[in-house]
C-alpha cells in the first residue's frame, strides 16, 4: 500500500469513527427539546456528525438543536444551505440560527418550530400537518397556515450597519470576511461558520467606508481601512493589531483605498480623499503625493481607486474622477488617461485580465480595457451603482452590481446584458465582495438590513435561469373574532391582493393583478348588516372595497388623499363605524363608513406612517397617528386639533396600536419607532407606563396588542423589527416572554382571539419572506432574554 492509499484509508477510518460516535451520541438525545441534554452533546455532536459525513436529522436530532452551542450548524451545512432529504430540521435551524443567538429555550424551540413547518409544509393548514410539525415540545406556538420562506444564505447578523467588505486571511489560513461599519468598527467573520473571529476592532472615529486586504507570502497579510474621519490605517488581521496610521490633511474624508506589494514584499498603500488627492504610503518610507484628480463636473466628490493586472502581468493602479487614470505601480508613471462620461461611484477589477469596471451615478456600468481605453457600457435603470464585484461562474465572466435598492443585478460581460437578479436583502445594499476559492467563486453582500449574505454557484445559476421567487407580502390583515371562518387578506409586491381561508389553505378571492402599484395598506371594516368588507388603498390614493362573499368589488369608494396611503384603521365607534387613513400628504382623514362621508382632516408636519383606531363601544373612542416627526397624536372625532401630542423620543414612529381590553392596566397605546424601542402610554393620564421596552436591534416596524379573557386577564404587545424577530411583551411587567426569529423583517402584524383557549391568540404576520398565521400559547409568561 503506497502512502496515498494509506492516507486515504486512515481518512476513511477516521470518518467512520466520527460517524459511529455521532450515532452513539444521538441515541442519548431525548425526543423532546425540554429535557436538558449533556453539555458534550450540545457542543460536539454536530461536529462529530459533520466529520463523519453524517450531518443529518438522524445523527443530530431535532430535540437537540435548540440547545446547540459549539460549531454553528449553518457553517457545518455550508452556505447557502440547500434542502436535502433527512436534513429538513437542520436546514430549518440553520435558517434562523443567526437570529436566535442568546434567546431562551422556549423562544429557540418556537423559532425552530415555525421555520421547520414553514419550509417543509408551505400552504398546508394545521389539521393536515403531520404530528412533528403540528406540535414541537417546548414551542409556544403552532402554525395554522403559512407561506413563509426564511432566508437560507445569511452568514451573520450585525448589531451595526455595515458599509464595506473585504476578504482576508486569518489565523491558520482561515478565510475571513472583513466588515466595516458606520460606527467606526471592523469585524472579522469566518466565511465557513459565520462566527466572529476575535473582538470587534474600534478602528476609526468615522464610518469605515473602504477596506482592502493585501496578502503576503508569509501569511502576515495587511488590512487597509479608510474612513470619513480622513484617516487610513493598516491592520494585522491575525493579531488584530494596528500596524500603521496615515492621514489626509484638512477637513476631508477617505474615499477609497488600495494596497500592493513589490517584488521584495514591501507594502505600499494608496488612497484618495474626497478632494481627489491621491497619496501613496510605502512601508519604511515617506509618503508620496501621486496626483490631484479633477472632480467630475456633475458630482464634485465622486472618486474611486482600484488595482488591475495589465499586459505582461504589470500591476496597475487606477483612479477615477473626471477621467480614468492608469498608473504603473512600479515607477508611478501615468500610462493612460481616459475621459469618463458620468460620475464614478465604484471601481473593480474584473475576471478578464486588463479590464476593469466602473459603476456610475446615472445607473450605468462601464467596462474598460486599461491598455486601449476601449469601452463597453451597460445601461442600468437610473439608480446610482455604488457597489461592484466580479466573479466567474461556469465559465462566464459576470459582474454583480448594487445600488440604493435591495437587489443585486448580474451582468454577463460577454453578451453585455443583464442576465439575472439576486433577491433577499430587505433594505438598501451597501457593499459587495467576491470570495474566491479553488473550485468556484462566491459573492458576499451586505445591506442596511444589518445582514451579511453569501451567494454560491447554485443560487447564482438559479438567478441566471430566471427562476421566479415568491413575491414579498407587503401587508396582511386577519378578520376579527366575530367571523367564524378566519380569512387572511394579503397584499403582495406584485400588486395582487389574495384572500386566504386559513382553515383550508385555499384562496377564496383575488384582485388587483392589473395594477402597476402595489398597496401596503388594507383593513377589514367592522361588520355592517351581516356583511364585512375588505378595504384597501388603490394606486390613485383612494380607498376601495372588496366583498369576500360575492368575490367582487363592493361599492365603497373614498377619495381625498393626494399622495400614497400608508395605513388604515377602523373601529365600531360609539356612534357608528369609523375609518382612519394616514398618508404621505401629512394628513390623517377620518371617515364615517356608514354614510361614506368625511368627518375630519388632521395634519402632521411630516409623513404620517401609521394610524390606530379603537373604541370601548360604550363611551370612549380613540384615534391615534404616528409620524416621521417623532410624535404620536391623539384625536377626538369632534375636534380639529389633537387632544394630546406625545413626544415619544423614538425617532420616526412606524407603528401604533391601541388596547381597550379589561386588565390590570388601563386602556393604553403602544408605539414603536426607529430607535428600536416600544413604549406604552396610559390613555387616561396620557403618560408613559414604565420604561421603554428594549431588546430589538433595529427599527420597530409593526405592533399589535391584545388582552386575554382568562380569570386573570393579561395584556400583551407584539412587536416586529427589521432585525428579523418578533418579540411578545407582557405589558404589565414590561418583560419579553417570547422572542420569535423570523429571519426576515415582518412589516405588519394583526391579531384575533383563538377559539380554542382564552389564553391563546392568533397572530398573522407579513413580510419579505411571505405570510404566516400562528397560534400563540402564552400560559407560562416567564421572562426571556
């Protein structure tokens, strides 16, 4: 037996040993997630299974997953994780793993239960679910019906907004992704597991706008960072220490950085500032002022910098402003200068030797031959291209481009056509980076949604083939308790509205497909003469109605708003049915639904993002609106001026909800804002109740509130955030009793009592990942983290 055969035999033996260990350990796991497993199982079982090529649901049972610490499951599966037979539970856990982090056991069990049922049984109503999906020990929910798809490619969730990316080499040669944040910090993330490497580096006093890694044959690579504070710094990524520090004089910022080594391994750092000054700092040498680039006349502060390999393997430095300049890094000679048509926002080397690409403020992309100046222009859709990355997939040279939207466009360099689009981020893109390996390229992306995502060859092929993805749900509303058959109305990004029977999973009605503008506002009007209508905001800013019984448009048509409508709220008030409407025209309008006539027009100084309406049905009605001005205003139907202006100190107010139920608390209002908090206000004293509810790591998007009708009534508030979680709070104690990882932001929440128990509630949620209807059981209100 030769050495290679002996090594293969040893490797096979080791693999089989790990598989046997995993199988033996799996037999020690109890079938439920409530029983505490041995710490060795939680830390090492998944790792043994991975080493034994036995990473599946049999070797890592579902009951263990909520307890798993050790190696991240999503990293062991590989990102993005593809669904495979006997890996359904593992795949579900990997989808929500970045979001549960330090959550308690009931929250982790509930999150896993939702993810598994949503991924494995989309559109299947509860009564048709198999036992393992209908119930999961330790979970406080059951899924009544869902069309929800958690993301499968989230590498990491971030506590701070990221602005720049780079790849680097870490300890033991591990491939790292470097993330620069708007708070001046730098974080290192293992691209295999998504786990942080070392502590966050407090690198700059301003935003870290640009990063560049320079490798070294010894393994001691250098990370170059540039910031809005006007500094450039060089870091040792293995030790996390500062190697060097440079600065631009005057009040300016660092626009772009690059770095390279000469034949002797000496490092040179290049940077351009907001005024177009290009400087070089050579290791153990003085700085060199290379050039002053002229600004483009259409944008005075648009400059970019990059490297490329030219003819004969010569390394080139490129700078873009009014022109594209090409320097030889060996002697700093200016080789070429080419005119630029539109201001340059970004620059990258491509996978074709000698060619670079620039992204422009007019939405176009230009390919440049650095030797001849030959150009090929890709025409975009007008939004500035702020990030570019080049990658090679299946022999095709591609460019990934992103701007102010949440999608990534894929361009084929050979055909000069856009060939696909990557969707999944839920806010504006901020950076792209290619992660190169021996066998394939992957794409890393980050956005204002505070996630880092990885796109592998399979997902990029999927996008190129144009395989349709499910449309995002912009809003959902479930019928209230008086309706025997719960109906869920959903507005989709395709401008279509569908009404679902949540008991059967069937679509009972659909309308709006021909509209070009999707609506994000809808509401079930209070019942009138045995009929309940669905109200929705049309593209002409009117309110229209739909009759679920007839399956056709109804006669209600309310007009008045001059700009898009944000929210609708209705109530059976003391003297008739009322509808409140808020919109971009800075107004709230109150309508008498019985007579279809306007009652009031109330004003804010800015956009009114949310509205709420409620009544005790006897003597008190409440109407509230939340605005971009940071206030919540309370209104009376008979007055033009607000009863009270609440200065919430929550930034933009995105959500309000009113609770009139009988409980230890008086009637109250809950508000959620951009500062990540929820506040509860006493509607009698108009003062806050307790301290703000803290825990979300991003802006609060939606709020719902309810009171149980048990012997000891309790009031609850549910809040959803851009951080990909829903939190349920006990309004009396201000404690979070459930933290549900959804993996994607939820835009709207609505509730109705459950018919099964006075302690249960039905919660409907809608967001970028779809829609789901859950039944929550909150009988054990123990606090959670």
